[in-house]
């Protein structure tokens, strides 16, 4: 276990959490994941139905998991 400042987030159970409740790191992580996913899909030459399936089975699950424990606007 590492000692860090209360405002510094650490990855715990797949979610970036800070002791003081700061969710900036989690917000940044989710935005980066979504942007990276979108960039990869954009260059993939996929049909609309394929993209919808990918949304439901990949990035949506990534975002939903973190939304349960965060209070992001």
C-alpha cells in the first residue's frame, strides 16, 4: 500500500478514487476511454448495426461500471 495525498486518486477495483471524494481522475479516465474507443471505431469501417452491438458490449459496460460508484454530472 502506498501513502499518497488525500486528493490524489488511486485505482481501486477498477475505479479511480481519492480519499477526499475528488472524482477528477475518474472523469478524465472515462473521457479518455470513450475518446479512444470512438477513434478506434471510426477507422474500423463498420456498419451501423455492428457499431451498435459494439457500444452495448464494450464501451457502455466500461462506463456503466464506474457510474455506479461515482457522482459525475
